[in-house]
C-alpha cells in the first residue's frame, strides 16, 4: 500500500499547488535577515513587523505579486566616498523577504517607525453559501 501525501489525498481536490507553495516558502525562509515577527492583532487581522534599522522609506519597496507579499530593501549610502572608517561593522545590505498570503488576505497598510516596518493584513471572511447543483438527465 502506498503512503498518501497531503496534496495527493483523493478527497482533497484542487490543492495541488499547496506542495509547491510549501517548498517555495521553505527555500525563501532560509535567510534570517531581516528578522521579523508575525502577530495576530484581531480576529481577522495580522501584523508583520520587520526590524530594519538604518533603512529609510526610499530604501524599501513593498509589492503584491500574485498572492505573494514581497518586501525588498536596498540601502543607499550617500556620501560614503568622503568618509573614512576605522571599523565598518554596519553594512549597507540589500534583502528580499517573501510572505505567501492566503486567499482573502489583503494588505491594509504599511508604516515605518523607529526602525520597524509594520505591515497590517486583513482577512476577509467569505460568506458561507449553499449552492444547489442540478442533476441533468441523459
């Protein structure tokens, strides 16, 4: 007898993209920079908080690509050619962090404050409906 995995279970129809989503998320989550929190802020709302010390609003971009929330950062170090460092431990580092959003989850707002980028998400609960399917005679 063969072992059935989650997406190939015969009673789960239309979930074939779930395995690819889990694999892609596992690959993208390998880098630990920047650190982030995800918290529940209400019955249908969430907040992603990324620690982005040294980044300005102009250094960041937030896009929604399909059902993926993509946060990118590239620090611009203006005027660094005139500066002489004895030690440089704070690097101007670029990053990309991807979050997979479920159906019905939308971005409500984003704000940068005190080195923390807050992205608020809201889940819209679909109305539960009963649909009657007519049976055709042959």
